[in-house]
C-alpha cells in the first residue's frame, strides 16, 4: 500500500485513513458511511466526539416544511421534504479510570480507520494514552446488514496495555441530537430542530426501544438496541431510558491480558400508518433475528453478499492503483445506496448525508440504474417499482398542470414535487423520459415480462401521454415540445431541447410497443390503436434542431445564436457560476453547466452519426464548465467514442475521485452517488464502448495509453460475462448462464465459456479539444503514458 495525495492510503480493496485529522472528519464521515439502502450511518467515531456532522438516516423518512416563495404562483408545490437524522445508535462512549476517551485529549500513538469493500464493514484501531498516562487499545467494527435489512451491528473491544484498569462504557441511543443546519432557508432549519416527538420508551436488561414521530409529516419510527457483553468477572450494568435517550452503562475491572468486548445490535423501522405496538414488534423481531445469527454469522452473510456482487460487478484497472481503488469505492457506495432500498427511492446522496435534503432526482434513472441494471438487476427493478408506486402523485401533478398522463417530480422523497424553482424544477419534464429509458433498459436486459405487465406498461403509457399533452404539431409538420428545461440547468425554459425531444421520442415508441405486446393492459387504461398511432406519429415527426451553418446540433432551438459566455474574464473563484451570476444572464448565454446535448449523444447515440458526434463534442467541450458532478462521466463516454482517449481518461478520474478528492468542496453533506455511478459508465460505456440500443449489447472497446488493461464484469439476461481490454485485443468470456450474442465493432460475436479474442482497430490521432479557460479536467498523473 502507498500513500496518495488525498489523505487516504492507496489499496485495491479498502479505503484507509491513517491518523486522525479533526478538520477532515466531516469529509471522512461521508466517505466512511455505511448503508444498505434502508439504513444509513455516517462514519462518525463511536465515542460521538470529536465529530463533524453526525447522521443516521432511514430511507424515505422525512419532515415537511413550507417552501420559500417571494411570490406565489399557480402550480407551485406548497410543501418541501427534508431527510431527518433519526435516533443515533452508533454511540459507545468509553471512560478509562474516569477519563473519557476523546481523540482531542491525551495522545493517540496509533489510529486508523478502514472501509473494507469485501467485508462490507468499517474497522478502526486506536492505541490511546489518557491525560494521566493510562494506555488502552480500542478495536471496533461496524456493519449495516445487506441481508437483514433492518439491522446494524457494532463490535467494540477494549484491551488494557499497561496493567489492570477500570473501564466504563456507555452505549447510547440518542434522538434529536443537536446539529448545525446548513439550510439557507430558516424554515427548513426550524423544521429540523428537534423534529421528533417521543411516543414510547422502554428499557430492560440489555435492551431498549424508542418510538418517535415527526411533528408535521406524521411519520413514525422505532429504534431498538440490544447487547452481548464478554469480559471478566465483576461486571456491573445499568440501563436507563428517557424520551430521547436510552443508555446501557457497563462497568468492569479488566486485568492485564484481559478484554472488554461489547457487541451492539441495532434495529430500525418506520411507517406512515403502523401503530406503536406494531413498530415496536418489528424492531424486536429484527433484534431477535440478529441475535440468532450472531456477530460472526452477520459477518459471514455480509461477505457472502459482497462476494456475489463483486463476481458480477468488479472492474479491474492495471496501471493506476489510485484509480483502481477509487472505482471500487464508487461501486461499493452505489451498491450501498440501492441494495435494500426496495420500496423507496435512491437519493442522490444515498444515505451518506443530508445534502439535497435527501431528495431523489432524475440522475437515479439516468446514471445509477444503468449500473444496477447490469450488476444487480433486482435492485434496479425495485427502484422502478418505487417510481410506479408514486404514479398517483404524478397523475395528480399532471392534472394540476393541466396535462394528461403523469408528471414525475424533479426532486422528491415520497413522490411529491419538492422543487420551489420552476425553471430548474418542474420545467425539467425530461425526468419522465428518463424513467421510461431506465425501464426499457431493464426490460431489455432481463426479459422480465411479468414486471412489464404489472408495472412497466402502465409507466410507459402514462409518461407517453404527458408528451402528447405537453407538445404539439406545428404548421410545418413537426412535433414540438416547448418551454422545457433539459439536463443543463444554465439553459432553462427553452423550445425543443434535443435531449428532451429524443428521449421523449424513445418513450413514445416504447409505450406504443408495450401496449401492442399487452393489449389487455392497454385496454385496462383506456389506450386504443388510435392513441398508440398518435404516439408513433409524434415520435416520427419529433423536432430535432440542427444548425446547418455550424454543422452542429444546438442544445435547444436557437442556442447556437446566443452570445457566448466570456470565460476568459471569469475568475476561477467565481465558479460555480450560479453562486456568482444572475440566472437571467446564464440563461441567455452559451454556457453549459453539465452535459446535455452530449448526454443525448450517449443515451440516443443511435440517431447521430460518428462525424456529428465528433463535431458536437468538440463544440460543447468549449462551453461546458462542469459546475455539476454529473458531467464528467458523460463527457468521458463521448470523449472515448470520439477518439480522445487521454481526455476520456482524465474525465474518468474526475468522476471516480469526485468525493475522495472532494472536487466540489461539499462532500461533508454526503457523497455524489450519480457521479460515482458515472465512473462505471466512463469505464464500461466509455472505454468498453458498451451500448444497449434496442436491447442489443454492442461494444467498441479501446484502451487509454496510461493503462495496461481494463476488465469489467456484467450480467445480461441471467448470464454473467467478463470483457477484458488490452492494448490491441479484447476478450469476451461467459462466466455463467447461457451463451448469447453481442456485437464487436458491428460484427456479431457469441459470448460463451470458450474465450473469444478479437483485435482492436487502430484509432487515428485526434487533437485534444479545448475547454473553457481554467475548466479543463485535471490531467491524471501517474506513470508515463504509452
């Protein structure tokens, strides 16, 4: 292992921080967070202090607050939703001969923390000398279970290093812990100040349970803890409970060569409808299951789950150890965000912090579900099932806007629109098509006909109805979609955004095809052949603007006629631009926050020629400032396709290191899950050249000069396979399942157990395109490029 510039130790299967840096705690609490998609725990120290931003979250559990409006407007959402920090069960305070273990006092002769991507645990080891000179060694290990959805557990061990010692441990479950709010809106901060009202508290033996309810949203949650204690004779314990605190106190004299070992089991549950006794029974049952499995059993279950995941999802990079670590870190956190979310959304921060108020956005479908569809498809299905569960809210929103079908929210926790800013919120109707795109991808990759009948056809037909209701046929024979915002939030409320129109086109065709496959479902929702014919006609006539003079696609109608932003006169300190310039000026200039037309060339690459892609990519590189973490992964994909392999490599590194290097200076509020998913896209869709248009897998592999080899694993229709890219050759090999056909540079290839090795065509050297002044990606350093 070697030290790297980010403060972490470089290792292929773990993230290690050596020593303690108090000023970096908020950052490492995010990167060391553990989650299973249902429970999320930030990586705070067990002793609770020092701390940066503590947090324990339950997916979908939120408090409501009023949305801020200077002036009211028809169709504006009325209530916002913000994720709540629930009862914190991670806390185990330690007193050594009456002195609390606090890393700011005394002296730590050794200290490190390790997030292990294979065991799925966070480990810590500390040798601490108290201010009076007593020495102890503390080892901890923490997990949030992938197999027992409601359960987390902590192993806490203390060993004296200089003779007999008296130890007192206080194992807490704390609710409404005071936290400084970053919310600019005082109404949000007020809503989150002691948001939970106590409803029930009980403690007995080593077990305690607390039940609380949010004051405005009316959601109820229960948290419970139980313990197993291993030590010498003379153990004394006491348990107490208050409305917002349950505490087990453990006192023991530990002799030389002795040890105090505490195993703490935690269980969480919440509901909008269930009673106090029902929720208490739920967490009691979860604890019973955890105790039955035991600590060693839970470790074994966690390792087995992750072994299966890595067998299907691992990416290997030879030639850049730091990037190898970063990509596995990214995949691990994408897995954590969605593994057991099941009937809930996948928030943009996962459950690693309170950023974006815990909301889910369109990037779940457009980035995260691409990864999960080809690595853990059951999880992608669950995320799409959650969208289906919110259809009634989306239908209500469409009716409120005077439209047909369903209008899915720009940002939400429970399915209701929470964006208070129309141009970058409701106007971004492309979320409908993003959901449809993810659904079609999942159906094509799995052949899950049952899911299509039960959920998919309805989702597709209701999203298609919105596009017909939102757009119109113009006098020139085209179908227009006006007054919308595409992925680029620096160009808002425009006509015929290319990304939106092309994604809507795919949505309309997919809906018509699904209704044809399942006419009984179509009939159930009142769809007839006249309506599906209308969808196909709108798709056929969809407006896709093109600038004949520049020979590029304008991002939206007349975009290329706007004045260009003066990048040379924009100081580096004024990025991101939205914090330093008025939106009205951004909206009327050629400046791009994040990939928009470039994203269209990835997801709808089937409608662009390679020459168009090259011209478009070069044009938009000069305008894209990447004030969004979503951009680098997409730019990597198109840079690779257009032959700019070194640039694609730099963008891959930017996506993978978004949080480890804290490139946007906000990792304290949680990780950027979609950007981390973007590192998978940059590798698999970029250097692997993977495309899945019309359900057909195709690859155009290429290798950047800085790497010796890339290998990635995927699943497709119950078959697992590996793609291995070397400087001049690519090998495809089936790992399990039935053989199937792909395309390699347009030629059919059967993927089977016998490896198939094929040559890579030579790429002609390409001039590296320019970016706005000071906004190019950092050149990835490492060994000399080939």
